[in-house]
C-alpha cells in the first residue's frame, strides 16, 4: 500500500465561541473557551489515518506539548519523523460565531523551524509509489516539494493560508492542488468555481484540483474530466476542520481506489459530518462513522 508523508503543522488551537467576530477596537466576551489539538498538518494526518491511509507525519513541536504527539499516535499516525525542540509549539486563536463560521490567527512557532536535515531524513524511506502532502503553515515548503518530486513522490499541496510565497512555489510539480474558494480566487483572480478550475488548468495542465466550497460541496478537475459533488444540507456547529477532513479523506480514498469520483463523494460526506461537531482534530470522523451516517436518513 502506498504511504503518505505529511510534512505539516502541529498547533494548539484556542477556540472562543462568540456572538460575532470581534471588530476593530472592540472587546468581546466569549460564551465558551476550549483548547484543542490543531494545525492543518495534524488535522490532515488524523483525517488520513481515520480514513484508512498509511500516513507518516513529519513536523516539529515544543516540549510542553507532547500530548499532541500522543494524539497523533493514538489516531494511527506514524510519528517517527516528528521532532521536539525548545521553541514553543505553533498555536491558533480561533473565533467561532453563532453561524459556525470561523476567523483564525496563527502563530507559527516550532512549525517554522524545519531543517533541510529533517526533510532529507524524513524523505529517505519514501519512493515512487508514495505521496507527499504539504500545506503552507510551515517553512521550507518549496524545498520539500522539490525534494519529494526528485524522489518520484506524487505531490499534493494545500496552500493554506494563501500568502504571497505561494506564487514562488514550484506549482508545476504539484500533482494535486487542494484549495478552498478563497484560496482559488487569490490564486486565479476568478470569481466562480468553473473559471477558477479553468484558469488553474490552463496554468498547470498536469495538476489535478480539489476545490472545496463549504456548504456547496466540492469540485474535482483534471485534464480529462471535471465534476461537482454537492453536500447534504444541515446546520453547521463549527467549520474549523472541514477542509482538512475533506483533504484527508479525499487523498486516502484516491490512493485506495484510484477513482476521484468515489474520493470526492467520501470527502464531502466526511467534511459534512465534521461540521456537526466542535473542534478541529476532535471533530474528524472515522471511515466507519461516515459510512454509518451515509446510511442514515437524509
């Protein structure tokens, strides 16, 4: 079975339930506070594992937060390539409003201390049948992509958060680009899904695209085909980990079956189930939970 090496962030999420997102100059009292495991990298590794993939996480965290490493291990993620250092673990401040939408501020911390030595050691045991997944919450993203491509890995990139750095990444080396509507708009300048997919396809014709649209489901496109998967309608409680859930389940199912239609359907259903729960990593369902939910009345 193909393995996935996820070179990604590990965060502590500080989550505040608020009536509305705080405005400039405003002091706002939250109705609830919770601390969760998070980081797009950690979330996506857990989603991959819960979807049934063989996933190895590579990253870095501070000594005070070994519980995050334990969570990854309990979730079925191989953590031998996670390093522990003296710098603080990355963290996120997350506001969740009454509609379940979120606004997030991220501090990189240890996620920004990846070294070329660590990258080389992690990639050493992966080869042509394997996959790399990387986001934009760590340093050295371009270095990681180029090193993985040299070894023949298939590269999946989720360029979140979207920054100016992304334009300098070797996007032509990416096999699967995973973006939400905001990120795709920033990358292409287009205003609707079809135009976004078309512009990405023109610029990077060998790159497949997973475009997530929240409550509207998701699109998949490659050089041969494009199709949309709608989402089941329900009330969202917290959307924080939805995109990461979709990413992990899509990639896991694509590796398992080779069928992007099956992968997209599973990814949308898993993300839809995730938004009915609070938290990011805590909200990610298992494959069995998704299958059980699928079988329940709409």
